[in-house]
């Protein structure tokens, strides 16, 4: 079956970010990565972004945490505005054809994947991530 499951190697993510940089999930092998599928029209996404920003600020320098966003059924301009408004600095990949969402079996945002340094999915959170859930899932990938 196609899709990301706990214990599987994370499906490939690659493309040109909204910020104009080529990137690939495989380039971060050796780092722990949190992949978030989100949309500017998604209220729970708006609610969880401050938590992601805080965790990245704390865990990025401490653990080498990388965050990678993937737009879900969204347009570039509103997505850029959303990122700027919320102060989100992590790269975000557009997914206009929905191929990345399909590879991860995402049917609605937000959905978050916790990927260890070996590139294996160790945790999946469907719906808004709150602090306790983030910490529980992050403990599974913490270096």
C-alpha cells in the first residue's frame, strides 16, 4: 500500500519551496524532521503554528530539528501571507497536483509526521498538534 506508515521510510519530498529554494527531504537524512501538511485556510493549522515555531526555536539549535511544510490544496500567495503573518520560517513545498499529500495519505490538514534521523516515520498526528502531543511524538525521534 502506498503511503506513510509508522515504521516505514518516509516517502520522498522534493521540489522548489515557496521561498524559491530547491529542497529534498533526503538532504536532511541524519537530522530529525517534522513534516507538516497545512493550508492557509485551515484554522487548526493557524492554532498550531505558534507551537511549531516555539519548538523549532528551542529544538533546532539543541537537536538539529528541521521542520518542513507542505501546502495542502492551497495557493502560493495566501500561503506566503500566512507564513509571514505567523512568523513561520521553515521551508514550505507547494503541492498543486496533490502528489505529496497522496504519498503521505493526507486527506485533510493539519497532518504532521515525525521522521527520525534514518528517514523513518516514527509518529503521525492527524489534526491539530498541541504541546503534549508534540512532545510525545518528538520523544520518538529525539536524537
